[in-house]
């Protein structure tokens, strides 16, 4: 069975996260500034190059740039981004909130216990105006 199919199958078995929250971009920024969580930007590198990453965020793309399938190294890369601690609070962000919600469920299925979603994303969506529209700081992509 291909890895992507295994991931989708695992997601179907994930219960609703007990502690998952939807954070605004401002809430996530404030928590990250205090060291209370790590922001992980799951967008593609081309998106990081276009807008920069939320200041202090770790860039860990959910998808392969060519196929747009879930990257096989995604879980390991997130684990590295949080120093190997699956209980470390994480807030995920993408462009508009779709990929970050999917990634939240994927991480929960892999045993991460404190994963929140910045549902408005970088560009804004149904959950709010977005990181950029709120005038929150960004940093240029160093690997793009």
C-alpha cells in the first residue's frame, strides 16, 4: 500500500483531538514570542519565497513541490523542528487553513499531543484576515 494511502487510513482512525484549538495569527505570535509554542509553516517553499514565513516559524512543507502529495519526510521533519518532543505545543499555519487542519490531524495520528491550527493562515480565510493582513512580521525564506 503506498505511503499516502497509509496516511489517509491512519487519519480515518484519529479521534477528535482533545486539546486542539483554532488560534488567531495574533494569539499564535504572542505564544511563540513567549516560547510557549513553535509555529510550523506547512506551505510549499515557493509560497515561503513569495511571502516569507511568519517570524520565528519553522518551515516544514507538508507536500512535495512537484507532486503535491504528502511528503514522506514530513513527520520526521516536524519532529526535528520541535526537538524530538511530541508533547511540545505546535501551531500549524498554511495559506488559508486547509493544509494546516489536515496536517494537525496527521500529527495527532502520529502521536503529537499538543497541535493547534492557525486557521486563518498567512493569506486569510474563513477564520480571519490572515497573518499578512494583520500586519504581523515575516522573515524571508532562507532555503528558497
